[in-house]
């Protein structure tokens, strides 16, 4: 599930920042296999088995080269292997990737722009089919650093959610989870007063900060200028500062899921995590769905909600016309409505096409527990992080600033001012 693998994404900050690949000469790279179309992925256990079955069905339905799934580790390991393969000029036909990774691959001339495949009269996507995708899931795959080309295609997506423990809320006399950040702070204070415990376990994470900024009415970057010194960012960091000063929250150990453990033990009322973690949380809560819920991220303005979209995409590499054709055909097949429906029902990832909502199986799943549909409903206002070169290094800067505020080493005002300068300088270097 994404919630477990996403842990490695922040660790890539230094790795990607330190890799400045030399642009390769023009021309294709050699494929890893001339007889198969290799796809490097990170799915494991039941999810990997489902992906293999989907792949087998695709292979049976077409006459071209067969697709072969190779599980090659987590996202960081896949990134390292792709970068090494670029240098060796021998690549898989495609790989899962986050936008910051694809931007680095593109700098080496290894990525196939997908615009031609999408617009093709045969094997492409009609305007109606493209419109069926939620805008946010496509948006981040168009790269402004590369003339706005479509350099990747959405694969598995989730959104940031507020998890609420209703057992703790009831002990504090609270009837429903907060809808606004003001209510969130008030409820944290009430929980502390009534139970003597902190209300929220904080996992340091750039994407959570990004989601908070979005939900407070802000943006991350506007016309090439980061917005960390603007009101929404200051408010997000200021909320964390208040939570720590009043002992309403605490920071968990880095790169762990201690917040989920504390949540299941009724030690906290809230945790903020990706919707893809709902299956893990259901197990931790012993299947007692009346005792917890997934909710939209609290908002500054309920009339203009926003949250953040997570999840990897598929990047296709320049390994020859036939390899590229089959790789795109597989990508198109995987994101078809029937496959997306099956994938969403079996894995907890979100269906990224609107018409999936018409499937009776999806409707039955949503009806089984109200929280099941909440992440899907958030897709209409979900937003993505930047796909600019340098973003992965900036992620590390955001987490450094967050950690400093949580530790009381810097005020929110100091941290955001410093972050703004550092982020802008990093972006300038990456764009050179």
C-alpha cells in the first residue's frame, strides 16, 4: 500500500538533489529485453498478484510483445536503478515514478513524451475519455520545465485525510470530527483538558505541510516563486507551533507509523495520513468501523476546500518504437474504467476516473461504510505538488523547517522566512 512505501519518498531528497545527470545523446536506449516489455514496479503481496493478473489479461488480449512485471524494490531503489540504467543506456520500457523522478529522467533524454500516443486516432484517448479523468491526476504529468509535455501518466493515487478516533472524541464529549482548522485546534484543547492526553501525533512530512497550506487557501509556488512566506504557509507552521507549545500534540519518531499505533490504542484522537492507509488502519482498529472515520482535511474556508493528491505515475522510456507502443497500450489498459474499478476495490487506491462511480460494485463498497467514499469525494478539489526540477530537494528543506518548529528551535515566522529563501535558491540552481 502507498502509505507504507511513501516513507521512502522523503528520503530521496538528498539522493535526487545530488544527482545531476549529464544529458545523453539523441537516440533510443537499449531495452532490457528484446522479447518482453519490462515494467519496474514496487507492488508487493496481494497488490502485486492483482497487478500480475491484470498484466496477464493484457498480454492475452494483444499480439505485441508481452509485458513483464519486475518488482525492483521501493521507489528510492527503483529511482537509483533507473539512473544507473540511463548511464548504461539500457532501460526497462517503463517504471513507476513520482514527478520529481521523471523530471530527472527527462533531463537525460530518456523519457518518451506521451502527447502523441494520447492524441493518436488509433490507440489514443478521446476528448471524452480524457475528461473522465479527474483533472488533478493528469495535471502533474504535464511538465512546464519540458515545454508542458505529458511525460508520465497516472498510476495509483490517494489523498490526504484526517483520521479521527471516535472513542477518544466521545470521552472528550465531542460529537463529530472537526471540519475547519479552528475547530481542530479547539477540539485538541478539549481533548487535552478532558483526557489529559495529547490529541494529535505528528509525522514530519512535506506533503502533509503542502496539504495544510492548500487547505488554508494557499499555494506552494506561483509563477516560479515559492509562497512559504505568505499567510497560508505561516498559518500552517503557526498551527504546529501552537499545538506543541500547548502540549496538544507530539512528534513521532521519523519514518515510523507510531501515530497509527497510538491511534489504535486510544492515545490520540487524530492522525493525518494518506487515504491509502485506510486498510492498515482498519486492521489496527480491529474492524470496529463505528469507532473511527476518515474525514476531509480540515479547511480554512469550507466553500473553497483543498487537499493534496499523492501517488506514483508510469514513465515510459525511449527503448524503441515497439517497446514504447506496447508500454503505452498497457498504460491505457491499466487506466481503463473496468481495470481502475477492480484496482480501487481491491487495493484501497482511488479510482481516478469519474465514471467508476457508476459501477454497482463501487457503489456497494461506498454504501458499506460512509468513510469509504470520502477520499473519492475529495478528488474534485485535490491539488498536486510542483513537478519542477529541484522539488525533491525542497521537500527536504520543508521537513527541516517543520522539525525545527516542532522542536521549538525556531518560531513559525523564522522557519517560514528561512524556508522561503532556501527554497527559492534551490529552485534557481535546479533551473540552470
